[in-house]
């Protein structure tokens, strides 16, 4: 069965837009007719960027760990496009490392800033505009956030935090703004292929992006506060 989404006239904000999942979300929402505000600290021309803007995409360079930068970026998006209907919180990173007893504070700060602070700040400043449109937020948690694990406990903790903030936003905005999360297993990305042995069980970022589109669509009108598994065959 072929599924199509219609976001014509909508404005979707995608953070982490230069990465594998972010660029897939940009393409998915753009193909569905949305105007996409792509936000990332890396520009389309930077090394490693996978973002390919076109006439349906506006790019905004921003450090989403800085509240002034976030507020200014959201204001600029609304000034240019007049509204925000969907927020896709995709900005994030993975780091493994030593056991907790041997982990540097700098790694803690990095992971909580990039994975959780960005989601908090962007949601905070987009929410007033999303309320006006009765819009939707979809953020990225992780399958590994469901339990602790040796070697990447800080990453797991940040992604658990994404789930809890998602549930909180959903409750605080019940009936006005829907907030959900997706929980990928291992994504098939260039970075993961460099760090690990590729597997057929890995999930294509475009498949995850389509689930995010579903959660923003009218088909998910009654869904808020959910953490949706997107594990593929893993």
C-alpha cells in the first residue's frame, strides 16, 4: 500500500537538517508539499552535510544549544514564513566512551547539550507558534534509552530525557499541540558505516522520516505523548 502525506501550505522546522536523518526529513516533508525551514550548525556546503536545499527549503544556520540563537532563529522563520506547523527535533549526536567512573565532564556536557538542550530550547520557543496552528512536535529518542548499558550510558540518559520531555510537552499542551517521539535502533548512516560493520538490519533514515511525517499528519490526530519504535528488523 502506498501512503502519501499532504502538507501543502504548512511550514515544517527540521533541526539537525544537515545530517542523515535530518536531510531525509527535509526531503520527506518537502515532497509532501511543506515549506521546510532547515536548521543546523553546519551549512549545506560544509563537509559532511547531506542537505540539498531547493526552492522549497530555507536554510538557517544556528547553534541550538544557545537560547538567544534559538529564539532569533524561530523569530526569523516566523517572520519569513508567517507560521510554524510542525517541529522535527532531530539535532543530536552519539558518543560512547568509558564507564561512568572514568567519564570526563566535557562528554556529559556535550551529550546533554546536543541531544537534550537543543530539543528543550527549540520546543520552548516554537510552542507559542505551534499552539496557534494546533501543530505537532516529533523528537528523536532511541531504542537504547529504554535501559542502561555499559559504554554509552550518557547517550542513553539524554535520549531517555527526550522521551520524558516529550510526554511532558504532550500533557502540558493536551488538545492543542501534539508531541511524540520516535525511537530508532541503529540507523544506516555514513557515520555509522564508518564506526561499525554495516548490517541489513539497520534502518533507512527515510523510513524513520516517513513515520515522523505520519505523526505530524491528520492520521495521528489522536496520538500524543507516544514513543514509537522504529527498529526495522533489528
